[in-house]
C-alpha cells in the first residue's frame, strides 16, 4: 500500500513543533482521514476539531501545505505526496492544542453587529429579486478560513480594529435585506474598520462555499460608505431627493 | 510512526515566508512584469511625441487633426490635448492621461493587482509580508483617495464616448481633394478593439454596479413591481464577473493601439 509523509503541528499557545507521521494512503482519502488515522493508530492525543466531514460544519479548518483549507475537503490526490505534507492550525487565532484554535474572538465580534432591525409596522412581504442578493451570504459555514487568510488579521494583527471578511459578509446580508431598517454605515467606517481592507481577495479565494466575499459584500459596503462619507455629490442628491 | 522534526520558532519569519509549496510567486511576478512593462512604455511614449500621434493613408492629411484616420488612444480626445497645449502644459498629453491613470489606479481590481504584484501587501495569500502594526489600509492618505474612484468613473465614461468617436475616423480616409471615403485597415480593427475593451472595462466597474442599482435597499419595494435598477444592476453584475479580464484586455489593447500607430508614423524607427 502506498504511503505518504505528513508533518503535523503538535503544541499549544506556548509553542510547538512539527511531528512527522507516515500514513498509508488509500483512494479517496482526505487530510482529515489522515488525522483520524494518526489519532487511531499513533497519537490518540492529537487534538483536532471536526464534526460533519462533509464541508458543511466549518470545524476542521487548518493550513494544509500552507493553504487555509477544510481538512475534510482536501483530497490527497490533489496534493504532491512525493514530499511531506504540512498540516498546521489556523495562524490568525491562538492555538489551544495541536490543530484546535480558539476562535471565540469571532463570536465576540458578532455580538457587536446591530442585528436585523425592521420598521415597527413592517409588512412582512418580500419578493425574490430583493432577497436573492443576500441569499448567497447565508451559505457561510463559519469556518473562519477567510478570517485566517485575511492579512489584516493574520499579518497585521488588527483584531481590535477590524472585524474581518466573515463579519463584513454578515453586515452586507443585513444591509441588503429589504426589510431591514438599521443603519450600520457609521459602525462600518469607525468600528468595523472596513477601510483597512485593501481588497486583495484572499478571503474569496479561501472560501470553501465559494461566496464572492469581496465583489458581492465588501466592495458594495465600501461603496455605501463612500455614498455616506466621501461623495459630496451623492450627499447633495440625498438632500434634494431624500434618502435612497 | 512519529518523529519530531524541530521547533516551529525557527521557521517562517520575514517577507515572503510561507509554508505554501505551490508556485505562489508566479502571479505577483507576472503582474509586476506586465504592469511594469506598460508603465515604462506609456511613460516613454507620453514624453516621446510633442503632438498627437495620428496617421492617414493620405500623407498630407495625417498631420491635420480633423482629417486623420488613426489617432493614438493616448491622445484621445484630441481637443483635450489641444486645450492642454493652449494653457501651457509642458506635456499636454497629461491633460488626457490623468483620466485613465486615475480610473485604473483607483479601480477595485487594479488595487488588488498592484497591492499584490507591486507592493507585496500581501504578495499572495498566506504569504508573509512586511508586517507592521502601523498598517492603515485605505483609511489614511494617500490610499483614502481610492474613495474617489466613482469620480474618475464619470470622466472615464466620457473617454469611452470619445474613443468611439475616433473609431468613426478610423474607418474613413480623406483623399487629396478632401473627400471622405470608407477605409479599413489593421489599425481600424486595433482601434476598434481598444474602444470595445475600454467600454467593457468601464461598464463592468464595481462603482457603476453600485450606482446603477446595487446601492438600493431593494429592487421591488412597496408594491412588488420590479424597478429598472434591478435590470441594470443585473446586467452590470454579469459584466462585473469579467472585470479583471477586461482590465487586462483594455490595458493591452490601448498599449498595442498606441504602439501600432507609432509604427505607422515611424516614431519607433
């Protein structure tokens, strides 16, 4: 039976090391199978978060050969197995143990976003053309790969000033909701730090659900912020013709 | 079997550090080369000719602005060049070039391209850069000026109109007696391609997508009747999916069109 070598991060928040494992490879295997094999036959204390093994729960996010990926969706026959494959935890978040990271910062950020806010006397009728834009954002499985790959968080460590692509997607889904009456533009500019995003599209490339994060949520939000704060012509039009 | 292969602390620090094993550097390197080539060519070309670069099959007519067949797109619209000349611009071509330069520099796709390919911020996804806690993104000068993109868009739309007007000239010639007749040459096709790709690039822009409906809270509010903005937004959305392709095609087309007209005129001999 064919074998492949994997270098898996073992450690915690204080540091760690790569440990090399040799694992038998069978047809159809994914990286998560390798981790389960290691747990079953070599190191039962190897920590890893997983649940559905169907790319829908967003739990098994890691960095395979340096690329943020879902381990359950990364097939071995798509990897070069002639050299060791590295499996590391998400870099943008603190390691708890081995491949499990503490992503609780994301849940704290989520609480600060103004929730869905309908008008008091809302007529609860919606039409498909109005809701279809935001439906794409509902596909998000909160794997946080976009947060991990975003260089504002990953490299510049701006967790205090920037909410990251996942939550810009959430704000976009609310801002584009036809029955929402909340205004999050000031929040976007001053607290969410949307201007820190320099649209390098890594979040879009990393998204396993293929949400067009940059084109369909971040850029439209940036344009709305421009409408409100940087476009005197639009401000003048709003004054004469009322709010869009 | 498990073997320790060393602490991680000794690894992956500094610009370009990554665990990626694919050819991640290829795209930023190609971008750097392509953008660099265009910038060098456009700068040299802009300083090369004192007047608009025009060509006509009838040599007597080639220098007359109102009777040219081919006009290099760098000098379109010619009247703006003349205006720049009359108010004493040392290089009147810059009375025109600030429009495409401003539009492209603030374009969302171009920003992604040069942040990655030129500034390495980051060069590629999950690749280390010059990490700094002073990173300001587009929140401070000069990058806060990216918010002016829609104003450059308005001028770029005017530029599109003038490029199509030049296509009208590119398909006709003036004989010695001053009579206009239909003409078609390779340059006519080249200039047509330039106008076409510029149009597709401008009208697939993210700002125009927002202004033509994307900024609306809803498309059918109140009575369920679909507004025209849903159709315009839908059309631009379809084009927008290819915005990056149009960026490169139009960049190549405008450069090649200028090069072709210069070859005909003999500037590059």
